[in-house]
C-alpha cells in the first residue's frame, strides 16, 4: 500500500475529460500522486481532438487507451472525480468524491476542446496543491 494519495478520474468513454485530467495531474504532480482514469463505457480510442489539444500544451497522450471502470480501481483510490458518469460510478465509504461538471469534448474539434482543457488544468492545479500541500 502506498503512502501517496491516489486519484481516479471517471467519465463515460474515458476518451476525453478523464484522460486530460489524468495527464495534467501526472504532469503537474509527477510521482507524488498515483493517477488512474477509467470510463463506465470506454471508447475504442482517445478522442483525436483531445490528443491534439493536449499536444499544444506539451503533453503527449497519444499512447493512452480508454480503460473500463472497475470496483478495484475505485477501492484503490483516495479521491474519485467523476465527470458526467452519473450513477454508474460505485460509491464506497471513506472515499472523497468530487463531481466536475465539464462539457463533453466528444464529437468536437480542437477549438471546442481547448476551453475544456484549460478548465480541467485549472481544477487540477488546485487539486495538486491540496494533495501535495
């Protein structure tokens, strides 16, 4: 069991918002936080507009793949941040749950993804400060 905090980001397809959030937290917190992401109904691949938008800020997520949400992933996480997955995310006592209301980048181009990316980065900066204090 690790002493470092662990965060799980969950959205429906694990192809956009949760991938960006996980990438930003990994980028900003380094190895001080354990980072996971998953989806309740994972897509086949990460949204290409999301990959492009993240590349613009120097973060390469082209190699990432959407992962299915498991009970084990939730149980292993200290903080679970949901982004539009509704009631499908399992809830366990003692976990910190946050629900971030963010526009879904699915089907949108890079121009529409940029403001979503930037809002996620701001939230991750705040979360990073809380976790690594």
